[in-house]
C-alpha cells in the first residue's frame, strides 16, 4: 500500500498536532456533532494503512433540544506510514448531499511507527 508523504511545509498547515500511534494500536478522534441541524460528521478521507473500527455518536449531557453532542471515530493502524484523516459535515439531502466546507479541526495528520 502506498502512503502520502507530506513536506515539512505541508505538515505545518495542520492546526492540530499530529497523532502518533503504533501498528495495531487503536486511536480515536472526537468531533462536535449536531445531527439536529441535518448535518452529521462523516469520514471523507482515510489513508489505506488505517482502518475505521467504530463510529459512535454521544448526545449532549445537557438534554437541551438542539444541543450538540460528539461523534467519536476509532481507528487502528494496519502498517507503518503517515497520512491525512479528514471529515466533512454532510447533510444527506435529495437529489445530492450538501457538503459543508472543511474546517481545520476536521483534518488530522497521523504518523504510524
């Protein structure tokens, strides 16, 4: 499997620090999510050497109508490499889904050793 190799300059473009993990070691990314708006967080980019093992939504503990919860994505690295995991807020509308522009919090760089 091939991986994307980013230059140091490209790596600096990420707002959040990279995630360092090891082969076979699960790791999670948690994002704010508010399905009551019709939009939900969706995984839109995943390197070939990383697998999604769970996607779970947790409602707000405030129980207020329309309060955002969180969505936790759990992954495992299958082999060494590095690459970008990205998400977009998507509203599944007819005839085409509405995809909100990606914000910096929806993109993480992962380094697997």
